[in-house]
C-alpha cells in the first residue's frame, strides 16, 4: 500500500513536506494503524500518537484522505490509495502527525467539565431514573480525540474564543445530568457571541465523529435552553 | 548534574484510575502534587475497561462484602493476601458510591439505584451460588466513564499534570528511601528531576510482553522496570491472566459482561462446552478456568473456523434491545474488528493476554514492602504503588472480573491517604544523591551514541513471540526452561538497541526504546518465576503438575503456598509467605477449587 505522510520536524526541517512510503501488508493488518506501525518500523523518525488501538482512547486522530478520523478504526480495505495523511487541521504542529492540543483542552476545561452538586452527598448513591440516565447517552461517550473541533471552520477561525463542538457536547452532558445543579451558571458561561453562538450548524463535527456522536444536536439543545430562559 | 530539579510534596506516575484517585486525594488535601503521564490522562488504559466495577452494594438482591471476599480468595486460588482482600471488599461499596457522587454515569434500576450485572466467579452464599449481580456498570464502557469522571474531578481540584512526560528511573538515596523520579518531557526531549517526599507508581500493566494482547501500546510495565532497576523485587509475575474473549486475530477485548448478560461460548459442533468444565457456573466460571477450557477445546480439535483455532461467543439470543442498551460498545467492536454483527452472528474469540496479577509488592496501605531486617515486609520509605503495577496482593493467582477497577479506586485512594500521613510525619526534603540522574542519563547517552544497533521493533517482536510461545495459557517444563534461555538472549539484544532518529522533538523512537528497557524486565521476571514454580495454581498451569490426591488441580499448598519475589540482579528468586489472616474475620482456609 502506498501512503503519503505530511512530515515536519522543527529540529531539522524548514517546512513541512510529503514523504511517500510503500508498505507491505500482511493478512493480519486490518486497520490504518497497523500500516502506520509498519511505516514506523521502516523509518523510526516518523512520529504519531497511538495507544488503545480500538477507538476508545482518542490518541490517533489525524486527517485521512482529507477527512478527520482515528487510524485504529479506519479499515485499510475502505481506503482509496494512495492514502494521504496530515495532522489534524487548525492546531499547531509539534512534529509530523502530532499536534499541540493545548487550545482544545483549554476549551474543554472552560466549560467546568465536572458534576456540580453542592448538597451534602447522601450515604448511598444519588438516585437517578433510567430515563434521566438515558439522557446522557450520546454525550458521555466522547473520547476527546478532537476530530470534531478540528473539522469545524468556526473553531479554526476562533480557537481561543469558540468552545468548539467537543467542549459544547460535554457542556450539555452536564446540563442534561439530573444530578447536576449548575445549569444556570453553565448557560451564563456560554452566553457569549463566540463561546456558543459561533456554531453555525455546518455539521462537520457530526460527519467526522468516530464514535457516532452528534455535537450539533447538543449545541441546538443548549441554544434552545438559552431561548427558553430568556422568555 | 546540571538538570532542572522540580520539587513537589508528592509525585504520581501514571494517570489511570489508580493514579487519578490518588492524586485527587492529595490535591484535595492541599498538597503540591505532580501527576506524570506518557499520554493525556483520559488516554490511559483504564479507558478500555468495559464490564464494570465489583462492589457488594446489594442493589439487585442479597449480597455482602464477606461473599465478595470469599469469591476473591477462591478466585485467587488462595494466593491472595486475606488482609488486603478484606480491605478491598469492605471498601468497595464506599468507593463506588463516591464515584457516583463524582458524577460517573452508572446504569440505573427502575428505583434509581445503580444497576449491577453478574460476572464470572461472583457468587452468593460464600461461593455456594447461585451467581450474584455485583458488577456496577456504565453500559460496557465503565472504564471510560470512570477515567473521565476521575479526570474531571481532578480538573475541579486543580491537580497539576505533566502530560506526555515519561518517568525514566526511580531515585533512591543510600538508605533506600525514595526521593522521586527522573523524567523525560517528550515534546522537548529535556530530562528533569522531579523530587518528591512521597512517590506513587500507578503505571499499569505490561500486556505488551505478549504478541496477542488486549492491552494498549502504552502498557509497557514502566513502573515495574523502574522498580526492578532500583533493586525492588517484583512479586508473583508468573501469574498472568488470559482473558477468555479477545477478538480472534485482533486481540481486542470483548467483555465478560457479554456472558454476564446471558451470552455463552460454543465450539465448532455448536456445543455449549463450558457445561462440561464448570457444571455450576458454566460460562461464568472464573477466567483461568474458562480460558483453559477454551484452549483445551482448540487443542482437541473442536475449535471453529477453517483452522479450528477459535471459539464462538453467541449473544444474538439476548435480542437487539439488550445488546444496544447494555453492550453497545461490543457491537461496535465486533463489527469493526471481527466483521460480524453480534445481533445476528457469534463473535470469533480466543483467550488473549490481558492482566498481570503480580507487580511491585505492597501492603494494603499502598506502601511498597521488601524483605529486610524486620522480615519479608519492610516498608520502603517514600515509595507507594497502586493498581495493576502493584501486588497487594488481592488477585493472587487469578483475578476476578470487575476486581481490577475496584483495585484501582480502593488502593488509589488508600495510597493517597497513606502518602498524606507520611508527608505530615516527614516534613522537608531529603538531600538528593549526587548520582540521582546517572542511570537515566547513561541510558539516554547510550541511545544517542549508538550507531546501528538492533532494531527496537524487531527485538520487541522477538520478546513478544518468545513470551507467547513459551509462557501461555498452558505451560510446559521444557518450553519454560528454553524460554528462560531465550528471554535472556533477548535481554542482551535489548542492551544493544539503536535508533536512527536523534531529534529532540517528540522522539517516539526514543520513547519506544526506553519502553523496551522496561518490557524486558517484566518479561524476564515472568518467565523465570514461571519456570521456578513447580505447581499449577490459578492462571499458572503446568503440564507436569496435574490434579491428583492431595494436589487439587495440581496445586501444592505444602510447598508453594507462597509469593514469588524476583530480583533483577542475577534473576534471583526469593519467596515470602501468603497472609492468610484477614483483618477482622476468620481465615478462609484453602480448599479444592471448582465452579
């Protein structure tokens, strides 16, 4: 298989360049990550992140033939060659496919990503009905891979001001939690021309999410709550 | 020395479940704590745990921590220390309730309590049965939900993280006290000394010593390697768990919760073969029992598929609603990695290397203990370990499903509390020895200076192939003896590895070479300890130690009811007694184990 990778090492390279690799695949190589491990065996200077190799840790997000995804759950059989790989767009490149995710996590942290409930905790669990728990499905499963936020034009233009789809999905995860008491503060935190309202429902986030989640829908629900409390 | 020295009250190495539970304890106590992780915390391998966390909440029917304790001791094949196991099972309900208060999105019963499912080896009535529902879960993504919740809680507590920093070596002074670690910042290639008054290793397992493993790439036994190089022995590493259901060919984990929810295994003839091996518990026997049964079916020609080398995990009879509600992640994995939709077709599975029962020896406070003046368990001042890298020992010779997450949270928290006490009693930093960073700098200098040299990729593969072929589900005396020779030869090659990439910026080739230094210590310890233990117990099953009168399933309590301690120096082995005395209840005496 022929793979072209956008390479850049600030220690050595004046600017990024494409490097081509021909990888001999075995029958046991199913996913793009398997091929990347082979590339690394040929050329140990090729740098990328990876860990769980099953789509739950969110390490190996990259742009694969123009679309963001996880290498470990992208089937080789589904890829048209030559396969072109680039680092996630919109974030500074540290080296090769490794991007600096500081801005992405700063936005995640900005939404207070933890349950707020100031009542003294009961001796046993806080009760939650199965229906209330179901409201968290499609929200809590986010793996923070950044495929969505780095596919979003609004995040590209204002990564410092727009929370981005990943952060907003998690903001709604806590708003939707029947145990959380900070809905008003969470809405205040997002009531801003940039933080929430830069989302123009382009839906790139939904298109690329490797876990099949829908940040646009969650953002729509936050917007609806904003409207509801203003009337 | 010329290296930057940063001082902290406490350093936590590893940001999985155990590390994050400990750091939360420390940060909320107002201490200055640094958490180092090779990966962003939510990428730690706890994220991949699926089926649940074990705790006798009794939400589904009668249960008690004493029953949980009995099951854990029986599961451990009596090698677990009964004081630590009592502590684990008594604390489990408290830490699970805490996780719920932290926001973990547990599944719920109609009355709003946490939903619990059955799991292998968890029974009612002191092992008599029937199965008990003890596993508290968030669908089949419990580890993900737990890791994110703990990270979130640490964000709230303002814990200081050093993300993509790799700890290199443990720093000890002449008295043996631990004073912190040396560490490499991957992005810049710079090495620093992180000096701490208390140091916790929560570095996880070393599943990457095997060719076919459910484990992540990062699971390279870094804490064990660092401890071994610093003269700390490693305990009971011959006990390595093979999970019954890894996806055939890919190794990806399929949770035991599939069988907990009612799925079962079939051989090529469509026979539900576990009925023959474990008449009572059947598919919910403990993992060592099920993995051996599967390996026997394959060995005797009853495997499925063109090469008769896998078995089938059937769950379509649960119906699409149950699968979608309780096992959605499994459906996703089966479709991606096995090309089957379990709503219709069974999943091809094989026993796959999964979990290391042994580790850095600790007591149930998370304090690292080594043989010395006062017997086999002298506390190493300033040094703690928790989670898969530690051996308390609660899992003994075989871990029960769901007890790994319980272990992380119970002992993560207990370690944090122990560290807080130690810090209160021991104010002020000790003086760093002049050679504090010498070992790490020598390792890096060798890699930087090495021209040519052995390929990290190839030597690593040879290590994994050797472990897979010589130290698997069934162990044979001749293969083990040969395996010891082979793994020592691999060890010599590891000392000669070279990397072409000499860049300072995010040099992952260097990281992989440094990881191989850790993997080889774990691999050698595992092989040497396995070769030496002349009995079958739990996950360690020797072909020359069969079931015979006085030796149930080949177990030899007369000679081998003891913990192994492996020292790197000369592959030396020592042994120490198992603690059969619980904290407050009666000893559960060894007996034959059947499910």
